[in-house]
C-alpha cells in the first residue's frame, strides 16, 4: 500500500518565504525579526574595549565642557564657579602647604578601617542570613529595625559614648553601611543555585565545606559588587564623621574652605574625592575579574 507523499518541510518553508524575500528586495532593506541592530544601542550587547574607553572619555569631556561653559557664563566669578585654571592653582596650593597629603591619609584611613569592619560583618552575617533560615529568622527583625535608624542621627550619642577621637568617626561609617552590606550580601547568597548545594551534599561535603567552597565561592563576585556599590555610601557619610572635632581630612578641609568662601579650593577637593572614588571602583572591578574570571561580564 502506497503511503502519503513525503513533503520536504524545508522546501515548503523556503517557497513560502520566497515571495516575502523578493518583496523585501524590491522595497529595500528587510524589516522584522531579522533586522540588524546598532552595536551602540543593542540591548544587553557588548562593545569592544576601544569603544568603551572612547565613550568614557567622551562622557568626561562633556562634564569638563559643561564646567567650562558654566565658568564662562558667570563671567569668571570664581566665588560661584571657578575656572579649571583657578581650581588647578588651588590644588597646587593645598599640595605645597602639605594639607592635601595629610587630609588624604586621614580620610582614606577612616574609610579603610570603617568600611573593612563593615564588609567583614556584612559578609559573615549576610552569607549566614542567605543560607540558614534559622539565622535569618533570628536577625531579620533587629536588622530591619536598625537599618531605618539614620546613622548620622546617632552622631551625638557616639560622641557621648566614644568621645571625640577616631573611634566615633569610624563607628559612624560602620553603622552607615553595615546593614546594607548584610542585606545585599544575603541576596547574593540566596542566588546560589540549590543544585550546587545538593550536589555537594551528595558528594559527601559537610555544611562548613559547602558554605566555604560552594556558597561563598559562588557569591564572591556578587560580594565584590556589593562592596563597590556601598563604598560610595561610606564616602557620603565621611563628611558627617569629620564634623566630630576633626583636625584634618578632606571633608574637614572643604568645610574650612566654605567658611572663607574659597570655592576654588572646594572644587579642587571635590575632584580629589571623585578621583579616589573612580580609582577604588576600578580597583574593585579588577579584583572581581581577577578572583572570579568565570563571572566576568
């Protein structure tokens, strides 16, 4: 008995697409799902390193151009917006006086100690919260309560409890960032695929080994990203911490410059803040890529 004729689906699809294809050739470029996207505006696309560097330089050039325009529009009124030249001279003056290096060491030292303590607590508690439901249930309520208490509002209490030395300044940075580090690290730990954890238990790994070599290792790039994001918050809290009877520091020097209307000095120190932030961000990106090349995007 003869069966039904076999139809070549590819041929049929090709014949069905042929009229549309010829029509698109007659009317110019094809439209629809096959349309080629621009590399600059492709969603979740990638760009060559040279393009990314060029666009970054363009962005900085636009900011610098806006600065020049603002300074020129205000007819050189340095008490409002100083020119780049005046800002440079103020920077050199601070360097020659020795203030800039001392202020830089004081501010970065406070950030280094305070944020290191904050990240250490954030990683330990955050990984535990994201991995153990019992631990999450225990600390969730205290963290939810404390993270809505403004750290800067505790400045008078810290002065009473810890005095006016470095301790309250560092503690304020810790309190201002630690709860966000805990919660964001916990979210990173929760994102570890459960299949990896179950496979580790199947292979005979103990809980401590799974936490250290699976959960923590898989969470490492996300933890570095958490550090990058919340480091900016630490620098935002620094000016408040340096109000506590500080005698040196970048924010302290800006406050002194504001009292004497030295806007060019204020601009110079703000640029130093920006350079420090950019350098630290690039450094943490390098650390992320170096420690977790498998997660490089």
